[in-house]
C-alpha cells in the first residue's frame, strides 16, 4: 500500500504503478511465479525511489533515474521490434530517458518513435487485451505498464555507474511501415517472437516475451 502523501507530479505514476501491482501482477500475470516475485520486488524498489527523490525523472540524479521503454509488437502479434543498442551492444526493446517528463507513457511513446522512425504506434490496453487505448484520451485514461525493471548502467567516460528504474509499456505497430535506425542504434529489426532467445539472454527481455505469450493464450 502506497503512502497517501502528496508527491506532486510523481503522484500519477505512483497511482498507475499501484494499479499495475493490483490488476496486472496479482491478477493478470499471477500464474507466472518467477515473474511475479521479481516484479513485486521491482515495484517496491521503484515506488520507494520515486517517493524519496523529487528529481527521479531527471538524469541529473546520479544514483539513478526513472526511464521508459516500449515493447513493440507487430499487428498480428508474431514479431517484436528490437534495437541493437550502440553503447550497450545488446538487442533490447526501445526506450530511454524521461528527461523530466512525469507522464512516463509519453516518454515511452517518444522514445519508440525516435528510435524506430515509426509514426503509427498505439498503446495496447493489457487489461482489455488486445484493445488499444484511444490516443485522443491517452492522458486521461493512462496506459498501465507492462513490465518493470531495475538495472545498473556501467560507468562510461565521465558518467558514473547508476541505476535505471525502467517502466515499460506494450505498444503495437504496423510492420509494413518503414523503420529507420537512429544514431543510438547499430541495427533495428522485427524479430520473430519464437526466436527472441536467439538474440538475447537478458532475463528481463525474455520475461516480457513470456508475458506477451501469456496474453496471447488468454485469447484462446
């Protein structure tokens, strides 16, 4: 249970994360035991970080900052859009820094567009899968996150090692639309859902694949 204290522009994401815990973790994905325990731990730590740090959305917080990610699937739910990150040298979902944006879903959308060149992206409502959110109403009917993760970013040049408190959303795009590799990537491609494990052994990435497969099973 989160505190009733007023956290200013942090209130909205804290409220959204509470819904994530109640309706996504404890209901929708409750039958994925390992995922559930990992996500409860991440939920507690991310909420604690947001509550304790008024500058949690800014990269100037050198301990860490809230970041956003977009797990983008194609229109028939068979592929994921992965980027080969130029600095980390890993295949990952799209995403990046919030840079002060407290509406984390807006940051996730911005990063997805900038890193892919896609223009027609929509948030999937995971509580009403496979329905999408009405984009004109997106800041009133706030998208619920799909996944949470905390990872350490290694020291690089003059930047000290720090944590990313990552809040992730599920998006859908048309794979026929042209994609464009950004300066932050070395490659960008649609990858078969069944072959994701051939591109990455990152547990947090493969966890999202398993979550999505669970959503697909719910349609049967």
